[in-house]
C-alpha cells in the first residue's frame, strides 16, 4: 500500500488550487463587513433599511386588534366574533339597517369585512370592504382600500385620537344589534 504525504509532487499543488479561491473570498468579505461597519459608525443608515418598504402587521397581530371586539361608529357598531362572524348595525331616522357576514385578516396587513346589509327597504348581496394596515415608527396606521388616506389607527402609546379607541372588548352592542334586527325584520 502506497501512502502519500503533502510534500509529494502534485499533491500540494491540488490543495493550493483548491484553496486559491478561499483567501480572496475572505478578503472581499472582510472588506465588505468593515465598510458596512464604517458606514454605520458614521451614522449613515444601512442601505437595506433605507430601501425597506413599510411593514405590515401579520394576520395574528391583526386578530389581536379585532377578535372579540366591538367597533363603535357614530350611528352603529360592528362586532368581530372569535369565530370570524361579523354583525353590524346602524340606526338613524328611518335608516335602521343590520348586516351579517364574516371578517378575515391576511399576512399582508389587510382586514376585510364581507357583509350583506338589509333594512326595511333594501337588501344587498355580501360586499367586501377591506382596510390596509402598516406599521410606521411603532404606530399602526390604517386606510380604507383601495385608495383611502392613511390615518392613525393605534399608537404604541395610548392616544385618545386613535381610531382603535372606538373598540371595546366583547360584544358590547349585541342588544342594540338584536333590537335593530327585530325592527328591520318586522312586517309593520
């Protein structure tokens, strides 16, 4: 059996050739790492942070904002059930209406409501209304799709102007929904 040593002709050359790419790669990586650290030390934002688009909350995060909560409106409310059922009602002079349907959230920051509205004078097929959400400076912003204006939805620190302040835990307007539904469904 013949053994070889690293000093044998041909053997050392092959190893050098195999390692020939390794040293320049380490040098290039080191230069890139140090140039990035130097830029950060000078206060310059990293390139990826400057080009990064807004961040959307996940479906899980949106569920925490909506599930088992009532969103109060000027003349009504909507309840987002844990089972993804959605009930809404509005009231006003001769304008009482109720809606039933479902709600959903996506990992792209959307919350959509699919509701069929009805009153004494009309009934609609289910219609989808979606709201986009994004996180800016630790605050959640919201807009009605497709092209509504962005507005503050929930600040990292409580703010009385937040839209999310209109939400209450639980089905706090269930009685009003039931009363409005009876009024809408009555034959008189």
